[in-house]
C-alpha cells in the first residue's frame, strides 16, 4: 500500500482517498504535467491511468527519483477540458488510489524551478530527455510558443550558463564544422536537437566524440547549418548517459577549411578522416574538396623497415570507394610476434583486419647488389569503410604480443575509379590469386569501380566523315584503344566491298580519349583516301571494351549490329552480307560468328566453348584453335555454345533487350561469352558460319597496352562468369556433348519457360 502523504496545494477538485502529494503544471497549450510523489512501494512499480468522460487519455510517463529516496511519477497528457480522474496503482491487494481534478483551473505557465525541486541529478536528466525527446513529437509541442518558452527556461535552469558552440571551419553547401566538449560520462551521441525562434527541431547533424583529454572532457565535433546572422537558440545533444546544452553563436564568420586543415587537422588523422566523410556526404563539391585538402596537406608517410629479424611492415596501398577500403603492403614477422592488425576510422573503434588478410610470398630488396629477403605480402578489404568517402591516407596499426605497436600510413592514394581499378588489379600477383581472394577482397572493390565509371560516364562526342546509307541494314561498331596500326588496312578492306559501302554504317568508338586529335586526323585522312563514310565516337574517359561497344550501339541505326575488333580484317568481299544472312527469326538464330584465322593461316576461332580449369572456374576456349584453316571439322556450319566478341552479328533489338555487353566485366574479357549466355537464356541459338572467314591479329592491341593487367583482370572476369552462370554452363556443355541438336540454355534451378519471345523483329539479309 502507499503510505499516507499530504496532498499538495493546487487548483484542482478535492482528491479522493488522498495518500500522495500531487502537483499539476501546464506545459503548453492544452498539454499538462501531473506529478504524483509517493513513498516506495513493496508490491511493484507504480503506474497512473488517466480517464475523462469515461475514456482513457493518451499519456506518457517517466519515473523520477527524489533526493530523499521517494519516487515521483511525472505524467504528460493532453486535456480535453473535462474533469480528469487519475488512478494510482502499485499492484497492491487493496484498492487503488484515485484523484479527480479540473485542468482548466490551472492558470499560467509551469515554473521549471517547481518541477525540478527535490529531483535527484539522474531524475533531472531523465525529465529533460523526455521534454526534449519524445514528448514534443507525441503531443505536437514543437511549434507551441508557450512550451518553447518553458523548455528554454527549464534547460537554462539545468545549465545556467551554457558554453557557446565554436565554429572551427566553413565547409560547403552552407555547412560549418563546430567543436565543443562533452563530459566524460556523456556516452555515445544519440540525438541533436535545436531550440530557437523557429521551434524545436531534431537535426541529422553528424557528431564525432573524441577521446578523453587530460581535463577529463571529450572533444565533440558536429556539422551544422551556418547560424543565422543574429544567432541565438540552444543546441541540445543527448547521449547514452548524459545531456549537453550549448548556445548557438551568431554568423560572425568561421575560419576557412584550408586554414583549419593545415592547423589542427594536420596532426589529427582520425578527425581529419571524419571530416573527409562528412564532406563527401554533402555533395560532389564536398567530395572534390576533401580530395584536394588531403593532397594539399598530406600526412607523413609511416612505415617500419628493419634489417634485423624484429617485425617490420609497410602499407603501400589503400584504395577507398563505395565497397570499402582495400589495403595492401608487406610485413616481416619471423618470430610470429604479430597479434593484430588494426585499421583506424574517422570515428569509433578501429577495425580488426588480421583474420581478413590475404597473404602471399614476396621478395624485398635489401639494397645490397640486388639481393632480396623473403617477406609476406598482404591485401585485405574493410567493407563499407568510411561510407565510400575518399580517405587517401588511412592509418593502420600493427599490434605485437609484447604490447608494442607499429604505425603504418601510406602515401596519398588515388581517388578516381579508373586508377583505383588498375591498382586493385595489381594488388595480388596473378599466380597467387584464388577464387576466395577475388570474392572477399578484390571483386567488391572492382564492382564499385565499374559502377562508378558507369554512373559518371558522359556521352561520347561524335564526328562524322561523309554521309553513309540513309537506312543502313547493319551497323558495324569497332572499339579503339591506343593501338591504331590496323585501321588503314581495315578501312581499305571495308571500302573495297560494294555491299559494305551500300548497306553498312561504320562506327568507330575511341576508348582512349587522350588520342582523340590523333585518331580524328587519321580517320579524316582515310576518308579522303578511300571515300568510306564513318563516324568517330570519342568516349570522355576510358570505360573498357563493354562500355565502348554499348556506346557505339546506342548510336547505331541499322537493324543488325556487327561488333568487330579493330584487329579483324576481312579476307574477301561480301563477308558481312553472308554473315547476317544466317540470322533467322523463325529458326531462332540470335547471333552469328565467322571463322577467324591468324595471319599464318591457322585457326584462331571456330566457335566458343567452355571448360573448367583445375580450380573449377569456367574458362573460354575456341574450337580447333591452332589447327589449319582447312581442317574439316572447322568448316562445318553448326550451332555452338557461343562466339567471340571479336566479330559477332546479332539483331540490334535483341542486343538492346539483353542490355548489350555487361559492363561489370573489367577492361575486356568474358563479356562476349556472357552476352552469348544471355542470348541462349532468351531462347535463341548461336551459329558458327565458317564460310565467312576473317583474319584476326588476336590481342595485339591489348598486349601493347601497359595498363592491362591481363592475368588479374582475366581471372576476375572468369570468376565472375562462373559465379553468375555456373549451373547454366554446366547444363549447356553437357547438352552439347550429348546431342547434335542446338540446346536451349535453361537454369536447372528454375522451371523452363516455353518459347520465350523478346520484343524485337528481324528479317533475313541477303547480298545485293
């Protein structure tokens, strides 16, 4: 039972069965606060129910401890103007205690001093959290002037002289970086609320809580909108165990970001990286500014190089994008003293990386006449690090079992997707690259690079040389990348083919835009020499084989697309007409490929097939490669699992329906077989036509490109193809090995779809 207690004097109706002390306060508008003080109960936690006119009122309550050990229940509710009955229950066997009162008799605003009287420190904090946090939204008090006035007085009663927020630097998009401090027991930040003339509003301001300093305080940084000219208002920060109130300054000005970066940020890499994250999250301008600041004032590179057998390490790679942070380097630990590898972030605890390290042997130069010593190379991915913000110099810590720590920091790293991709492909030597390394370490970062390149790719600029057919039957799309030795002979072969001249549209797509002037001049000269109309589409930045082909396809006007490499040279006239004549809607032929031969007359391609390697990865192979071009089985027209992207013809509508070449494949490899698998999944066959023969100077253009890491890129693409199509390729190859018919590609795990028909139409093309 509740122990008897005097009833507090208040403007209310008489209390029935008085056994506690009651107070009623008007918070704002029609919202009131009922405080019922009572003795401790041995039966359970007390509760209050409010009813009016026979209906229960919605209410929110908080239990508050008093300095003398008693308890006070504070209940916020909205009055309907009728008499209210409060029922206090502590789950005792005897009857509950009730009190009836009329809120209309309460005049004037609540006095914070009366409400705070006798409350213990923790109770004051609990009530403040309710008044700032859940109650305003629950009762719609965020814009009520009387409540805002009361809340301001209440907070100033708790914090009579709030410290002013200090602007540290002006950022972008009208945002400032502010700094202040919090008590050591504040806990993790939860919410930031602003109280000013505009009302009470919760902000999404990012907050960083630093470590404890010598005075027992914790540095706290926020990113907020620049204050209004007159300033004013309060900022309330709620933490797990504390509450901080700060006054907002006027817009007197904030230091420049460059000044702050060169000063305080220069030695605070955790805070610096956090600001990088915030800048990148504001806008593209902010992201570029973050990159500029890191490059303008780089941090000192840190590594540990030793000639003895004590632990040594270096971090020479740190690539950051939306997938996370890929780190790489080497370490020497002959006595196995390594305990953990920690990757520090802008805020929060560092990320343990030891279990994620992919290791491989390396040799380090000793500096003595070419001698080397053994070490362990490593690479590891920290997913979602910094939210994809461009952190160019993260700090890594090597912790030894002795308690010693070694700090590693790389030089400033690249931030553009193309360079990140190239560095990532070189992170692990191809001979040590495994499927697990690809899946857990490289593939996520490479996929994010490809996505970023795709999203930020501008449409190519197009230059026309002459006027081609008004309604071309076929569009020939040829990507160019850095090697242009074969253009003269290729264009001359096309120009000497009457059917090609009358019916084909020629589109060159330049994927190395730094050579645009050179290639434009070359094609202009070839047009003057041979009179063959053509287009040059210059990509704004390198995107790889798939992106270049897709860009050319978007420009195409022909009903049929022929994707041809720049090192493919026709042997005779009429090749294109003969090739596309094999496309047949009724026969459900969706793609055709020719016979490709080397310049020595041996076979390079007579259809594409798939074989697993020793690790279970599906690799692309060519039927009869290296055999003489006259080899009998290679000269039989037949269905094949696929054909090479060096020369493939298909309806443009089908190409569009299937999304063209998949740009997830890196640089150029396996996107052609992926397209063939999509064609088969759509219910169409693929035909090898040996009567059409072309020369293919295979891979000469790629082999001359120094930035093409063929081993790693090719392994990644083979792994990606296997991951996507494993079961389907298995079923397809089994069907080809056991049947002479052209099998459809179906997913063994999915029910077969009868006669899938895409949205396109195409007819047979014949020679003129």
